[in-house]
C-alpha cells in the first residue's frame, strides 16, 4: 500500500540533506518534518492486522481439520488464503486519516476514521491522507523586485487537506504542488513591489499570497490556513544605502523640529515683549522676580550694577525728595 506521507518524508529528508551546507546562509526551502518522537505510530494498526490474520488462519485450520480429519497441504493453503483475504478486507485508519477506496480503479468512497471494510481484490486503498494541519517552509532566492533589486525571502505556510477525494484525484502529488505554487506566488508578489515596499508591506503580502493560494488550492481539496514571511535578506550594499538614507531622514526631522521650536519661542517672546512694553512697573517686577528665583535655591548674593539698580531705588529717591 502506497502512503503519501512516507513519500513526503523521504523527499523532505533528501532536500534537507542536499542543502545542508547552505543552512548558515539562508533557510532551506523544503517541507519541514517533525522529529521522530513526535510522529504518530502505526504499530496499533499493524498489530490489529496481524491479529486478524492469525485469527482467520486459526479458524480456517480448525475448519479444515474438522472436515479433512488432518492438516493437509490444501488445508494449509486455504488457511493462508483466508488470512490474506481478511487482511485485505479489514482496515483501521487513525482519527486524522482519510482513506480513498477505489473499485476496479474508479473512485468509490472515502473511508475512516476507525474500522472499515473493503471487498478483497475488487476494492483497493491506494492512499491514506493525513488531514491534520501541516506547515511548509518555502522561499524565493535572488528574486527581482519592481526596481530590479534581488531579494532573498523566506516564508512558512500552514495548510491542511479538507477533501481527500479531490486531493487524490485532481493532483498527483498535492504536497509538492502546494509548495511550488507557494514559491511562484511569493515570487510574483515580490516582482510587483519595490524593495522598500516589500519590507514595509510584509503583512499585506502575507494576506495577498494566502488569498492567491487559497483560490488555486481549493480545487485540490486543500485549505491554506496562513502564510507568514519570516525573513527578508537585502544585498549588503543596499542595506548600507538604506541605513544612510534613514539617518539622513532622522537628521532632517530633528532640524525641522528644532526650527519649529525656535519659531514658537520667538512668537512667545514677541508676545511677552509686547505685554511688558505697555508698562515699566510690570517689567521691573519681572526683573525682581527673576533675581529672586536665581538666589532662592542657593541663598547667594547678587551684585546689581548701578544702571540696573535704578529701578529699585527710584521710588525711594522720589519719596525722600517729597519729604524734604
């Protein structure tokens, strides 16, 4: 019995081993396979098949012994045949598996999960499909953007098979097909944008790629759950230029903010000057307040020039003259 999951595992391991030397430079564009300890075991299914074959063989031997009176070669052959037919007729699929059943090469039904039966020789089970959520890593290397900048982009995709019939009949290898379609959609999305837009509009690219893949993969019985761009690698020369551009932009913003602050300060000073220009008494009070604030914290002494102290003694001189 051919199992698609085993083919996917072998292909993924071959891709991973072939691209091992380049792991430090960029992510490997291959289907990610979980660790051996995390994969589900088919030991229970195999044990049930062996038990059913043993029971069928024992019953056939018992019936043949009762009819023939001894264990002869025809009895043994019939017992083996009965065991083989039982194994071909009785099946078990895991909770997450769907089994495509064909009758004389034509699609018959989708069986599972649990115990199900088939007609030996007449019906076959060519594929078991895992309907759990899968994740596939893919990428686009040295893809030109709209402004002719080569980019290396890595992404990950979550998907699952929701229609085992379509996945079996509409496409030969749905796992590889989905991966190639994702790479093509990623390259197309990068080619429509500039390098700066690719970096800035990462989330929008995720949505666009997912929508394109969903429209294309739905006919294969596959649902695209999400697409996430993990890494965008720019050429080193372009990174240096973009860094200088960002620094220049920050300096420009800082100078604009400083000029706006100077403008506000000049406007405020002009308004204060107009307020103090209407009365000398207010200006003198402001001078006294500033001097008080300067010596309040330290408790120091301020030496006032004679021309500046006239505002403090002018009133006293006038009072003395009036008294005389």
